[in-house]
C-alpha cells in the first residue's frame, strides 16, 4: 500500500505525463482558482490577537480530529481521511481531492475498471481523457494538483482500488438518487461533510466569502473569469474548522454515488474554477450532475469510507 502522505502537498513535483499517457491515454484538466474581494466584515483593532487565539484553537481541534480519524478511517492509498460524525451518521471522507500523483499510482499499480456498475458496463478503458493533455492554460501537470478529466467510472474505480468508495448514502455508502437525494438531504454523505453535519451553507461558515476557495472571479463580468486549478489544500481558508476538509467546494467538481439512469446523469458536486461564488454549485446543498461518461476538464475525485 502506498501512503497518501508520500505526496506531500508542499513538495509539488512535475507529473510524469508520458508514463500515464501511455498507460491511461493522457491527461487534461481545467479548473479555476480565485481570489477576490472579501465580503466578511472587518474585525476590531485587536483582530490579530483574536485570530491567533482562534488559529491555536482550530489547530488543537484539527489535531484531535486527525487522531480520531487515524483510529477509525482507512489509511494508505489516496488522500488522508478525516472523520465526520453526528448523532445519526459516522463515516470517513478524503481530506483533499485525489491528486494527479495519487491517480498515477492507481493507474500504474493495478487499477481496474468496475464494470459491475450499470453506468460503467460499456466503458472500455480508464481515463483521463486524452484530449485534455497539453491544455496549459487550464491544466498544470503536477503531482499535488487535483486529478481531473475523469468520469464517474474512473472515480468509482479509484476509490475501490484505494480501499474506499464514492460518497453516497449515510449508513452504508449505497447509491443515492440524483438530484432528488442531494441538496440538504441528511442521507447524503457529501452534503454532511461539506456542511458540517447540515449546520453550514459553506464549509467555512454560513456567510459567503468571495476571497476563498478556487472559484471564478465575480468581478470580471456576469460570467466571471475562469481560473486554473490550484494545489490541493493550498487555500487555508477553504476548509471546515472542525473537520479539516479542504476544497470540497471549488478547484474541481467531485463525483458522488448518485445516478439517475433514466436521465443519464450522476451527481458531480462542489463547483470548480468556472463557478461563480454566488452560484448554487458553490454551496454545500449543490445538486449538480453530468453524464457518467463525461471526462470534463473540471471533474475530479474524492472518496468516502465506513468508519471502523
């Protein structure tokens, strides 16, 4: 088993595109990072002191969360996991989006399709989509950046290889019905992780902050200005305070186990670098979806798992 910690986020290396291209057909990616005007009110004169106290408290909470997660969550392949629990749920979720380096290990380490899922029965080969390769504006081939250009079946296969699963229904991780079981539904693991158990509109709080998370720039007109992806966990404010869960909104959209066969759609939540902060996809109650075969340049992976 390969430790997720080996892809140290602060040591971003050049991704060996040639090896993956030969084995998996190549890469592409596009997402957006975004830094714009702060919408939160300015604090009092002693805000710096208060912020230091808050940071220390958050660090202690994060350490406690990490200790709890290490006892009950799978470890080894893919991102490190954090524990999400409440009175009616208890499960683990990846602390970051799956990175290019982690996906490379999946492809070169025996990863295989999961054709048993109805949406994947006719899929012929693992992603990413070959035409994504070389889009230098939208995609940076680096190990610490999120893996994108993958479809629902690629995400499903990675999570299984990692000893995890796609986020789905609370209790057993089973399939949700998208979009009916998404939104603010208490049976949706992804929503509970994003919203800190249904108590927040955004992972960082209730009030929109347009200066955090990798989203489109709202000051660049009605459509915003798309931004390229950023290294996972590189925005320290795009995180829940109790659950150290980075980039669950922004950077890349994330496939979830929520498909509606009749409509040909599967859930892909969390917004990306083309999503305006004021849009629904930037909120924890997102209900977005896409065809399961869509290897879009902004579609990525985050896994869940049952807590021991």
